[in-house]
């Protein structure tokens, strides 16, 4: 698996962004990103320059759109365009079906941002009848996302949905409109891509997000693997406990890989960083970790588990907060 950092929520002057696609991709390269999703408000016209920009900068550009409505903002990825203007507060699934029929995915953007009159439509108000139809949720939004108040209920809602049995991917989105030297640092969404050679294509990125091969981070990459029986599993995969013959025990292996980019060494010298193993049953383990040198192994029983993810906490801007988290590995057939 090849892990590449992406920014999944961006805007150009084709909607309300301040920098051209070329300017943004040049900056993305400086930051250490491998690709972006272009999600202008209600238009895909900015994709006209994508091929030439990728050729010049080496940054992959994935087609997207941000449906910007009175009842919420929904991100679509992997399709050239999908109609959204006829959707009311109770029929969002009609639009979601159109995206899925074209092979794309949908994600809820900043669901707990302030709505009217501060930002009309920014707060999610659509009625979701079937959460299985939501591919991902932007649980971290804007720069310095662990410190933004509206991200706490988004992360809590994602966790609640996981507990209820839904397998929804959690992502970060800078909502990138402009750049200045005073910007706070953004989180990166690391995607696990199966094709290791060359730039990832749209299908590769869409598949990684849909499948939950995701680590969201202010700096280090968390590489998680679980062995049950004779088989190994990674982020987003489902462990059939009975088929694996692993009723007694599974083993977790985790490495914290420091970012190679000099601007993303967040917390690397913090002796108080803690790895937290989280599950639907609550926290399973807390222990200190040394980035890049400490490989954590932990044996556990899968009894009662639906999902498991890793969270890294540490100091950021003088406060103790979450630095990174993985998407879950899921369990089926475990005794409750």
C-alpha cells in the first residue's frame, strides 16, 4: 500500500477562491501534498486546466463539486457533474443516487458549521434516511482543525454512526480558498492507494475514500495492521472473526511514521504523546509512543467489537489535542 497526502476540499476563482488552480497546486507541492480534489461551489469549470496543471506541478487533481444549497453543503468526487438544484430538505437521496450511478462518491462537508445568518446553508439540515448512502464525512474542517469547536460534534457524530454499524469514512477538508504566510497548518488526508507507480487517478482516489483506507493527520502517518488467524487486515477492511478462526485473540501492529516534510514535524519532540486504541466498546489502551522508533504490538480479544481505530494525542499550539487518527478496521461475527 502506498500512502499519499491529499487535500479534499478546495476552491478557485471559478467559485469563490482567490488563487487559480495552478497557483494552488504550486502551493500544494510546497506543502508536501500529492494531490487535491477540486470542489468549487456548484461548478466544475475549473477542471478545464487540470491536465496542464498536473503536468507542470506533478499534483494530481481529482474532479469534484461542492453542492452549495440552503440546507447544507455536500461534496461529490469522481464525477464530472451531477444535478443538485432540484433537491429539497427531504430528498437529498435523489441527488446521491445520481452520483453513485456515475461511480462517484458523496461526503457531508462541515456538518456543524454555523448556519444562517452567519453562513446560509453551511450547517447540515438535509434529512438522511439511509446513512449507508453517505460515503464520507468531513469530520475535521479548516486549518488547525483539532482546535475548531465545530469539528468536535462532527467527530462525535461520526463515532456514533460507527457504533450504530454504519461504515462511513472520516476525512479532513481545509476548505481552501486562499493562502497567506500567516495561515495555520492544515491537516492532510492520507489515502492508501493500491497502485504504487505514477500519479493516482480518479478511480484510485475514489476507491480509497469509499473503502476507508484513510489516516487524517497534522503530521505523522499512523500505519495500522491487525492479524487475526492467518490473515492480515488494514484500514477499512472487515475482519470476519469466525472465518479467521480468531475467537481467542487478534494482534494489532502500529507504527507512527514521521512526515518527511520539514513543515510537518508536529509534536515529534513531545515526550507526552499518547496512542489511544478506540473501539465501539470504548478505549482499549493508552500508552506513550516515540515517533518513528516505537512499534506498538498489542494482543486483544475481538469479542464485542464492531470497529477499531487509532488516535494520537499530543501538544499542538500549547494545548493537548488530537494530532492524528485512522479510519477504522471493522469486525463481523464477533460475540457480543
